[in-house]
C-alpha cells in the first residue's frame, strides 16, 4: 500500500485511461475498437469509468469485455505504483468493473481505498 496519498486531475486520469484502453485493445486481434468519448463518469461511490457505445461493442462477448476492463484497471494501478493484476476481489487495488444500468454498459473500476475519489 502506498505510504503517501496521491492525487490526479480528471484530465490526467482520463489520459491514463485512454492509454490503458489502447494497450488492452492491441492485446487481442478480435477486440472491439472502443472509442471513448471524453466524458468521464464519476458515479461515486459505485463506479469510475466511461460508457461503452453499442456500435463499438456489438458482437463482443461479456468475457472479452471483462478482460479489457481488468487489463485497463491493471495498467491504471501500475501507473500509480501498485504492483500486481487488478482483481475483482479488490483488496486495496483497482477493482475492474462492468456496470449494466439504465440501458447502457459502463466500463471502469470500483473505487477502493487506494483508487477512490474525493469530492471538493
């Protein structure tokens, strides 16, 4: 666990997410080409992420979307100095998530102790 809390602007976090998403998409030849809008969703305390567009993920199975979410969360946490793979059980690291709600899917992570958000 990090000894000193770190903070990041939404703009910088968004750039980290874009980079991680690009890397995750390159890992599989049949992965969907997700074009994330610049809108970033802070549905705190539930999820921090972005909405997937139907056209981008048509024909993609749930396992593949979960794999992309895990890889994006893992790369995000590594960029902040937390080693190891992001896992669904949490434990102080990024917890990858797909949230099905309101007719859309949000990909991101559940805020945990090290990867939370503060409202100011």
